[in-house]
C-alpha cells in the first residue's frame, strides 16, 4: 500500500497513507539515527477529523535497535465525508500529515430465503459482511432497503442493524395483504459498499394432485 513518511526529532515515521475502518494501523518509528535515546513512552499517534479526535494509539512496541511499532485502531463507524490528519509525536514535538480513510476492505452478501412470495407473507433476509479473506467483519452498520416495483419505485421498508459477531444481520419485511405485485428490489449498504437482490410477489395457487388407489 501507499505509505507516507516524516522525520521528527530525529525519528523517521513510516505510516500508511490510507487507513481501513475496523483495522489496526501499524506505524513504524525508526529512532536509530536519533541524537537522543527514544523509548515507548515518548512515542504516539492520533487521527483527527478536523479538531475531533477519531483514534489514539493504544500500544507502542519496542522492536529492538531503536525501532518501534505504534498501533492505532480505526473504528468501523468513521465516515468518508471529511478530511483526516494523522498526528505523529515524539516527546513534546509533533507533526500532522493528511491521510485518507476508505471503506474498501470488505464486501457484503445478501441472502433472501426464497424468490417468490404471496401477499401477506414475511420476507426473511440476511446481510453478511466479510473481508478479503472471507472472515466476518463485526460491528458494521448495515442498512437494508426494499423498493416496490416500477413505476413508483418507493422505498417500502428500511432498517439499520449492526453486524453481529458473525458479521451478519437478519431482517424481516411483512408484506401487506393489499400489495403491488411484481419484482421488489432489495439493497443492503454499509458506508460505500452495497449488495443487491430481488424477490417477486404474486398471487399464485399451488398445484393440486389427486392420488387414487386401485385394488390389485
């Protein structure tokens, strides 16, 4: 990934220029050429959204040889509609650099329990958030929309839930008895990521079968 670097108080910081929500950012601080001894207590990092603190470093690990690793957790609920800066610190000296937060580290899946419903039935849906290695992404806000058939295309259902420990959230939409028949569109979104699906509503009659027994 693209990285940024800055030298501060004889310490060279190397940090990713783009952060991903829900992940721990690793920042390397190289103090091997510093004129004074640097320890873990003198290093730190903070992410700002304008003047508001978004995240602060939780741990600083001594890698040996005057090299350190700063851990900076990024919450899954941060937005992309603002400018961010990362502040790097060594002792009383600090420096702010621009950084970006992008929601491209996970994908969404949408499951609908069946494709055809009658008026008055319940539509059961489940959204699943997974990362590139197919591991669940927890804590994400998942918003699901149901849009009625054309030409009106009104949103007839909207609900937001938080992804559980398995990265999923379940939704239920109860169809009214008096409902427009046709194909309903379903969309689930979280920040900049979306998944889509559809189901059909129509008044249908199950086929009847007659079974007769013929004595032998």
